[in-house]
């Protein structure tokens, strides 16, 4: 079990707090758009375009798309965050902690990333493809219909930012070639291939380590390290590993019931997955 106070504040946020933040962000963005449309609070006096290039409302629409996907994600998976955590020093279960570590920062950054990628997508279609957003004379279409078209595009890209990034990566790889040379691709080893904790009494625990060795010539970026199986859990966060270096992954076995137990340590790094078998028992 891990104490919530050991982690930075984004990890400590509950699903309810994330939901409240997203609702406030949606309300603020919608209010800004209404102020712009109905000339409230002098918002209409802001520049109509950003740097004379793109309507100001485009990044707002992208941010709204990013917040919208965050709302969908939080509302659909609220139970996975666990119960309310009123005491920062309280211990939280592994599943709730894993959910917070994996997704809290993702949800908090949706407005910014939605705004950035939504704006970038609009720029591509206007200036690179010339598909939408231009008048017959080649100028930016700042009419209500033109701005609305770019807003819809920015919203969709903000909502599906991951799909847009994957599309851009494919285009770049097609034009410039793959970004990774197979000879210099990240690679790593896990040793040993299995951990046997032996017999551990209920109410106590035992820690063993798996060595993750970077056998490639590039930085090994850790995408995810997870542990499954009753009584098994990961002890600490695993950082990225430099070429030729290694890191120990500490795994703890704390049995909750008598009998044999088995589990798996799964590592996702450098574009591949590797696993280590875990086993132990309790009298």
C-alpha cells in the first residue's frame, strides 16, 4: 500500500475533483465564446485573428474539444479512481493509485494539448492544403461561416488529439522515412525471467528486484510498468534508463490469504513488452 502524500498533487486528485475541474473549464470556454459572439465584457475587442493568421476562437474550440474528451473519460471510469481520499496520509489501494498515476496528468493537460493540436490542424488545412478557411482571393476567411468551420475542425482534433498525432506521424514517416533505425532501436533485458518469493507469512511482506538493463544505444523510455496477481505489487516508480545503464524494479509480495499465489510483472518500454513470472505462497 502506498501513501497518497508521497505523490505530487496531480496524482492526489480524485475523479470527482477532476470532473469538477473539467466542468469549470468547459463553462469558462463556453462563456468566452459567448462573450465573443454577443460582445460581452469587451472580449470582442480582442484581436480577431492571432498574429493576423488564424481566428482567435480556433484555439478556444480546440481546448473545448480537449476538455470534452476528458469529461467523457472521467465519467466513464470514475470507479477506477477508488473512493474519496480525505486524508492525504491515508494509504490507497494499488488499483486506485495506478489509475491516478496514469491518467490524472493526462486529464489536466487536455485543454492545452487540444488548443495546440487544434490550432496546428487548422493551420495545416488553411496554408498547406488550402482546403478550407481561405477566400477566393487567398485571404483568411474571417466570416462567421469561415471561423465556424475552423472551430469545428479544431474541436474535433482537440477531442481526438491522439488520432491526429498518429496521422501526422504516418505522414512524416512517409515523407522523411521512419524515425527509428532498427540497428539503434531501443532494446532491453529483464533478469531474472522469474521471481520466486518462497513462503511469506500473512501480514508481512518480502521484496525482490528485477533488473531492467538498457542494451541499446538510445535512451530507453519507460511507457508502463505494472504488476498483476493477488498480493503482488510494484514498490517504486521506474525512471527512463540511459544506454548501458540499468534500474532495479522492486516487487513486493504481501500475501492476503494462505496458499500459492502467482502473478506477472509487465514492462512496456522502447516499443515492446516483456514480462517476468512471479510466484510465492503463504502458510
